[in-house]
C-alpha cells in the first residue's frame, strides 16, 4: 500500500492544490498530521479538501486554537492574530470538524500519528535528545510527527539516535529523496509542511510511504507562491506571514 502523509497546510490552498496535483493517482490512502488551518487566508477551502480526501486526521495546535480559541496564550502575537482572524471567518461545518479532531498519538496501521511529539502533542521535536525520550516511551517501529515544519526525522539503531533533514547538502537540490527503512531500526519521521516550510526550502513538502518496499520518499513540489502571498495580504493578515513563505522560514 502507498500512503500519502502530509501535515501543516496552514490554510495555504495553492500549496495544497499543488500537492494534490502532484500526487494524483500515486497513493492508496492518506493521513494528515494536523494544522490544516492557521496563518494562511483560505481555512474553509483547505478544511473542505482535507475532510473530503483524507479519512484519518489528527489535530494540530492551530486547529485547536482556531476552532475554539484554546491555547492562544502560548502563541506569539502574529500567530494569535491569525488564529483570531481564522476563528472569525471559519464556517460552522469547518469549525466543528476542526474542534472534533482527535489528539495524537493515534495508533494507525501499526504506526503512530502525532502532531508534535509522542510525549506531548504540542512539543517541537527538534533535538536528538528529545527523540531519544520518544523512542524510549514505545517500541513502535514507525512514528509520524509534524509541527516543526522541517522535513526529515530521526532514526534509532543500535542504541544511537541519528537525525536527517531534506536540506542536507547534495539532497535539497532534488525534488525528492528516498529513505530505506532498515531492519531492527525505529523511526520518527516528519513529512514536512505543505503550506509553510521552515527548512529553507519554500516548496510544499509531503511524504509517501511504500509499505511493500519498506521505503519512504520525501517530496517537494513548487506552487503558486504569489497567489498564496496575495491572499494573505488581501485578507488583512500580518504581512510577515506572506513574506516568510518565500524564505521557507
């Protein structure tokens, strides 16, 4: 089975549409690791697409905040302003769906799905020491997480944790790279952010798990960046949210 794993759309419809076009016919089922909304200007459209296309979705911190204004005290002023704007423009079906999304970690097909960390759904999992704690908490071979907007992850093998990112020299020039899952190793993998990457590459990020081959291919695809930026500015959202898209930050 081919599984599309994606996360952190953040109401960026052009990026989501680019991913959809690039993956059409290329997977059997999809899962979303949260943050469908927040930051971007098209929350109703992205929510509708995910609801229709993806049967398994877990909540992100922006989904929770935008649906019910919970947790805004942890947001910086720009993120909080975007969450309040999103809450105001969300149509009721989208708001209710977001509010009812389950929290991770969620067991699924022998794997685990979470937005932040397996130990805390709101934790940014960025350091090998953090990954070591997550690996120690469970024997699950493959765990998927989002939240950091950084495509890559961690491998645990022979009692050592190693980290890798798409932006490594010699790799980022390509639109994709494949990780072969090794026997005896365990993994925490992040498909990257569809709508707001923060690893220096502005292109939409996602991953496809090829179960028969025991391999994960991480992809990047360009999208209509100018359209995404224009929609943010036209909505009256903070200009920094449009500017950061071009920088992949």
